[in-house]
C-alpha cells in the first residue's frame, strides 16, 4: 500500500460522515479492502454524561490510522449513532517507551 492509498482511506472515512465505527466498516470500501488490524481500542477516552468518545488505532500497511468516535453509551434509550457525533480519522504514529517494574 502506498502513502496515497492510505491518505485516500482517511479521506474516505472523513467524507462519508459516519456516526459509528460500525458504519465505517460497512460504508467505507477502501477501509474494508485494506484489511486493517485493530491494535488499540479505547485510547484517549472522553466521557460525557450519556456517552463516551475514544480512539481506536488500526495498522494498515506501514501506517497507523486513528479513528475517533462514540465508543459507548450509558443510556438504554440511546444508540451510538443517535448521539450525532461524526467519526473522524487521522494518521497516527507509534511511540514506544520504556517502563520498569519490581523484579520477582
């Protein structure tokens, strides 16, 4: 996959104006054909009264794609699409860091 093809996937997602992650999978042909691998769910959670927004990160070729949208609703009467928040996509980068723990 080329960088132009990856950028086309981002444009497709943003122009389709999906209201849920499920709509992205159903309506965005370039995204579906790229066979993305989800590597992180629930990144940068932003909680609101009735719903929460978070980012999922997908690996496509050599690039990382972030998709941000409603990830959970806290009301039985509401749906994810009913929140009216459009899904947006952007390129992300992987940042590795070192941490330490007590040796067992």
